C-alpha cells in the first residue's frame, strides 16, 4: 500500500498590507489572469472590473516546486531529515514561477513564519504559515516563496503577482495555507 496514494495538496496565499496598523485596499487580479502571470510572466494593466478589483485581502493559488514536493515527501517519510519549511521570503522578481524554481528571482527579505495546523474541511487538514515583513524603504514587491532555511534552503512554493507598492514602515502580511485533500 502506498502511504501517499491519492493525497493531494493545494495551496493558497493570502496577502494584506498594513499601513499605520490598518489594512489598506490592495489589488486582486482575477484568477485566470493571475494564472497567466504566474505561469507565463504576462503582466496585465490594473483595469478595475476588467483585470481585477480592490480588496482588503488578496488571495492567490500558488505553485509547489519540484524540490518542494521532494521536501514534503522527505518530511513525511523521515528520509534525509529535511528541515521544516517555516521561512517566508519576498522579492522583486517578475519571471514566471516554474516547477523547477529553486529560489526567488530577486529576494529582498526573509523572515521566520509562525506555523500552525488549522481546520479547513476536517480537523488539522491544513498547514498554515504566517509571516510579516516590515518594509524599510519604498519598494514594489512582486514575488514570495517559502523555504526551509534562514538563508538558501529548499524552495517549497513560489508565487509571482502584480506589484504591491510599499512605503517605509508598511507591513506586508502573508498567510500561506497548504491543504491536504
């Protein structure tokens, strides 16, 4: 019997920007356009109602990398004893996410996230990781990833999205959920 037979994982990334402690409105691309950005690097203009809309929390599906799948398998089976993927990174890269990615294109900051188990459908079926980045100077963030080390490490997931423009002292909050289904 194969322990992993029929097990699938799907991930979601939730993004919020806090300015002066309050959540601000941010751009949410429509899912089908985000798919083209994530997989083909195609950028679409921000046209309200046509390419997206404003919201307090943007939600995107993500890409689990090939090395990320190996990391998950190693953690489940205890093979190679890989460290847990509890580090979140953000960057300014715009190249489409690919299963073969091993790092962000242009990483600018990395933090240790807070990992928990949460319930989506059945008890503890979702691994959740929350990370907060305090921005020190104006920057446009366009990518995020989860890794298993404070530097370098194995890339579990990568996501590329429409630019989020930050001012100094803004907080970029990312919640990643990986549901076992």
